[in-house]
C-alpha cells in the first residue's frame, strides 16, 4: 500500500479544519426567533435628518429583511454584507471616509447586519458616519 502523498494529506487536513470551523460557527452563532416580530430601524442621514421604519416580519436575520425591503444595498465582503446605500443615500468610504455605522439598540453592533438575529421589539440604527 502506498503512503499518502503530501498533497492528499494537506487536502485532508484542510477539509478537517473547514469542517471544524463550520461546526464552531453553527454552535456559536446567535439564536434566532421564529414567528412574527415587529422591529424599528432608525436611519440618520448625512444632513442629520432621521427617518424611522417599522417592519412586521418573519425574517430571522436583519440583513435579509432590509435587503428585501429595499432599505439597504451593499456587497458581500470578507466580513459579510458591507452596506453602501441606506434609504437611497450612498456612503463611499473610498471617496470621503463615509460609512454606515450599525447599532443594535444604543450599542455599536457586535456582528454584521446579515448575521444579526431579529427579535420582537428590537430597535436598530444606521448612522451616516465619517471615518
């Protein structure tokens, strides 16, 4: 019987590492809540005007809901959805250092918008910010 080649061994190790990361993510990701929920999203535009949006939803994650509702637009990045447009206003970090800060309640969000679970009564904020 031949010994496994280094490439075969490396592929096997890589698959094991990927499986371990997937298991860790599944075990530690935030729990979601099934059923209908009402949430509020407050948007602070670059001119200081605040718009408030209330949604009745069965969505489990905020990013999917806001994309579906057309409130946000963005692109997938290394850390999840990178928000570029909120309520029709674009923030372009590369142009002028502006970005959309994301808050869960009054606290800066600990995870990306597409990984944030939605619970009944939640309040979120998206604030036009200069870096």
